[in-house]
């Protein structure tokens, strides 16, 4: 079966690349032929090297990204001859900051015209403007008669109540993110001798809205670094490749009076998903700020704790039966014992092997279940 795998593949956040790679790998294992389609109809830049740099500098000047005709032409061409359109995952049910809802609507209309079924795999949700333009686009798309399956990683009740009509052919069911298979997909194992503790940084701009200005994100990272250093850990800062996150890293280093050299690990905008997972594999423990850092670390069985700044973070840690590993940021500034105690507990416990295997298997079965529509 030829499957168009739709995702945020052209963004700089490495998480979307990893989940897309993993979905494509699993589809190939099931005998399918996947091809990646960017949800924003953007040019697929190369990962690295001189050609990649030149493309990023020059190609955008020759692509008019926002014309209706160009976008429809891109999707029509990408879907021609396909047996299924599969949304790979990521936060595409987005009524907050993303403009992809209109493209999902466009994709749905094209799929209806071409008679191609649609499946949503482990999609994430953001915002709650159900009656707004984005909400209406998404409700049309999720309720289309062409939709054969919807799985989502969080906020299932809201999706079913507000974004899927009573006449829709199916409702959403809960599943975790497919990227938990990334270590197997890339054939990367954790370095059991690793001693580095990674501190994964997200930008101030991303964190501040969730805390209404009640915390100083830079100071939180400074505090975490000092606490971990005080109990003997060798700490390195890193990001998921988003440029604005690295600006926050620089501010943290400035307050700590540290040089960049020797204190920062560098994922780049053009880094391959396998390279990022390999980077994580060199760590013994991770304080995570972004969802797919937690997911990839879990795949490698590297213990983590995470900032509980978004529903998707809390949902993932609930999926893996470790909700207590979401950090209450407000407690970090004045209760240093909270972090050190939690870190020691998590490093000692690791993950329950039986629960880990059952969790991964449930995700594989969920994606494989699309086969039943084509038997």
C-alpha cells in the first residue's frame, strides 16, 4: 500500500523528524510504501552539508509558500496514486499558534475529491478555540467521511466532544507517541557507561505563557544546574534544534558565568533524527523540557524528569505510568531538596520492564491496525 505520511517534517524541531522517521519505519515493516509530505507544503531541505546550507539560504526566495494555487498543487501531486493519507502525529490539532489547520482542511478536500481514505496517528492537540476558524477547519477534517481512524495522544474527551461531529464515521481513541520506537528504528542503544546529565532547554517565550509571568525560566535552569552540580553531576545543556531555544541557553550561561565550550551539546537545524537520538544515548539522566526529548530518552530507557508546562508532557508521563516525574516548576526556586530527591529516586528506579514492553507493543498494534481497512 502506498501511503502519504503527512507531518511537520520541514520544521527545525527534531521531534517531528524523529516521529516521522519512526512511523515510516514501522509502515515499511508492515509491507507499506510510505512517502513524506510536509503539512505546511514546504520544501524538504537536506539535512546537512554545504548543499543543505545553500538550499536554506536560496530556495525560499523562489518558493511562494502561501499561494492557494501552489499549496493545492503541492498536495494534489503528493497524493496522486496513494492508497492512504496518514497524519504521522505531532501537535497538528492546533487552534493556538499553528496555521496548519487550513492546510489540513485543504488536504481533506483534496482527499475527498480523489477518493483517498485518511488516518490520524497519535496526533496532539493545542488551544481550545473550537468555534473559531481553526476549530471549524479541524472539525470538518476530523468529521470527514474519508476518515477511517483517529488516534490521539492527549485530550481525547475534548476532541470527541468538540471537534468530531455526531455524524462522523469514527471517534478518537487514546494512544501514545510512535517515537517511543525510535531507538529500535535507528538501531541505537543507551551507553551504559554514560555519566553526563543533560539539561534540555526550551525558550523563555515557550514557557512564560504557561506560568503567567510567575516564574523566571532562566533562573529555573540556573537553579537546576546548581542543584545538580552540588550533588556531583556533570551537566551539559542542549536543545531540540530550535534556534530560539539556543538563545535561552546563552542567557543561562551568561547568568552562570560559564563559557559555551564544554557546557553545551549542539543539535543543529539540519541534524538527522538518528544523530539526536545518538546524542541522547550518551547521557545517564535527562532533565527534559520538550516532549520528544522525554520520548526518545524513554525509548533508550534513560531516566528523565520533565517540566510539566503543557498537557502533552503530562499525558506522556501518565502513558508510561510515571506521572510523578513531571516537575512542579514553582517548587524548584525555593525547595532544592525536591529536585535532588526526585532525581535520585528516578535514577534508582529506571523503568518497569514489563510496563515498558506493553507500552511499546500497544503503539505498534495501533499503527498496524490500519491494515484492517484494506484487507
